[in-house]
């Protein structure tokens, strides 16, 4: 006999509370690396279960997507190593040191995040209440057309910017060379094209009807394939995730096997893209290193954010907290550099660099000098600014905001479009810093606002014109 659902929910929640209390208590001691990793993975998994089956958040909701990516990007390497004996040497860039202390910080972040979800969820609300709506109320032709136009514009800008990196030899560029040339010359169309493409897809999906998704899905697929071919995995996968999340909110149902097929595809594609993107494009379809393939290479590759977190905790202490400076650096990046000739900004110190560049300059100076990067971490940035207290406060407030924003997102298509253009950059910060969030999020919101203002003005003029015609006809009739 199955236990009643009313019993299971508090039982699941009570189980999570016990695990959280034990994990936080145990993190005060220097446990072995294996034990620390196991506890961190357990608290993350139990948090996802509580969010889904006790709170009732859908899998495609922002709080669950963010938590899942946060865990994947920070535990994707250490969990396979601790539990399945994955060979660290396959991740040549990683050196495990003080891992138990790092796992403790991740536990604090995940527990604070889960408490934020619980605090934002109405205790009397039924599971998922406020998170579903009649999808016909979320269809807007103006958003679909304007978003599609911006997407096509962004895709063309990306292509022209890519060709502009090396007009005679762009078909021979590897990913590293592409990244280096873009950092050296600051091609405006290249980076802006990626940003506009993502914003356009998000807005088009938010306004599309189910029939119009016949355009959105193929467009998203082509965009993902193009970005993956050139080695840009993060922007490609996040664009696809946002489109699918919006589609779910609009009542489009996917096969129950779809998530598993996507997961299996990622396990194969991600490590292959990492290798083949360092080959010239003409050779990428002929040389696949399947002989060296390991099934765990995919999650291990995605778990690279553990490195900048470890390096940041080793380099930062109370004496050199940034106290919010990194967020100010990100805010200043909202306004683009409109100078006709780009010049590299002069920095007196590495402390003036965005966190992803700062940690690269410290952990891998050679890579930094050659315009490479090791990314960053959503947990490392609040720690870098305010220490452990900053991590706890940041993740509590973030979870609270995401749950409330999840409910607001379904009021109308414009709210859904705002949700979508914020979600993509926010998910990207799980393995990067806030300088990669503010510009695309603010520009996306401005685009949605402009579309709404212009659409509202157009409708006002139509109504006014209609009223005038009625008045003229009435006068002539008398």
C-alpha cells in the first residue's frame, strides 16, 4: 500500500533537514575528500528532490535549473573521481588541494539556496501553484516578430564578425585562435552577435504560438549547431535550455525520453567538442578521438568551475575581500565601448580585472598572457567579495528572487520574455562571473521594454484612428 502524498511531503522535507544539519555540522571538521564530496553531492541531490516533490517546482523552473547547473559545474569532476574512481589526470588542469574546505563552502551555498526556496514558497499553496497558466495568454505576435528579427540580425553579425577575425583564413581558425583574435581586436559584431542571437531567440520563444515554435525550434537547433561547431559550448547549450524552458511554460510537451536523450548526447558531444575545436574546421568531421573517450569525460569537463573556486579560496582572505567591487565592474560593462578604434584598458593592478580574468592571471599566467581563461564560479564571486557570510546571503536572496520571479513570469508574454532574457545570463554565471550577466540581461530587458512601448503606441494609434472614423461617420449620417 502506497503511503499518502500528504505524508510523503513532510517526510521528504524532514529528511532534507536532517541531511542539511548533519552536512553543515560535519563540514566543521576536516573530513576526507571522499566523505566531503559525498556529503556535498547528497545535500545537492536532496535539495533538488525537495524542490521538485515538496515545493512542486517544475523541472524547467529557474530555481531548479540554476541549482542543477550549479552542482554540475562544481561537482562534475570531483564526484566521478570520489565515487567512481575517475582519473584526475584526464583533467590535466586540475590539482586537488584543501578539497574538504571547498566542499564545505559549496554545502553552505546549497543549504542557503534551499532555505531561500522554502522561504519564498507559500506554505498553503499547492505544488506548482502559480507556475502554470493558459498558454494562449502568452502569445504575442510583436514579440515573436521582433525577437526573430533580432535573432537573424545577431546570427549574421556573428558570421560577419567571425570572418572579420581573419578574412582570408577564417576557415582554418581553431577555437583558441578564434578566442585569441577576438580578445586582441575586440570585433564588435562577433561578441554582440552571440548576445543578440540569444536575446532574440528568448524573446521569439516567449511570444511564439505553438505553431510558430515550428520556426523557433529549427532556428535554435541551427544556432546551437553553429556555435558548437566553432567550439562555443556554453552559449549554445544555454540558448537551447532557455528555449526549452519557455516552451514548457507555454504548454508544449516533450517526450519523457527527451531529457535522457539530451543527457546522453551531452555526455558524448561535450568532450568531443573540446578536442575537435582545436582542429581546423575542415578537419573536424574527419578526426574524432573516440579511442580515448571516457563516459565520464563529459561531466568532468563541465565540472571545471571547481578549479577557480579552489584558487579563489586559496588567494582571498578577510584582508583582501573586494566588498562588492566585482559587481560594480560588471555594472560598468553594461554601457558598450563605442570608440571607433578599440584600445585595451590600462589596469594598474590585477585587482582591477573582472574575476574570471583575475583568477586566470593568478592561477595560469601563461594562459592569461595568451588570451585564454579558466572561467569562474558563482560561489567564488560572493566569497571573493564578502567571505562565507556573502555566500550564504547571496544564495538565500537569489533563491528567494527566483521563486518569486517564477510566479511573475507567467502573467503575460512580456513578463515571460523578461524572465527568459534574465535566465540565460544568470545560468551562465554558475560557471562565470557577474560581468557576463549584467550587459546581456539589461540589454535584453531594454529590448523587451522597447517592443512593448512601440506595440502599445501602435495599438493606441489604431484605437484613436478607429474612434475618429466612427465620429466622422456618425456626423455624416446626421
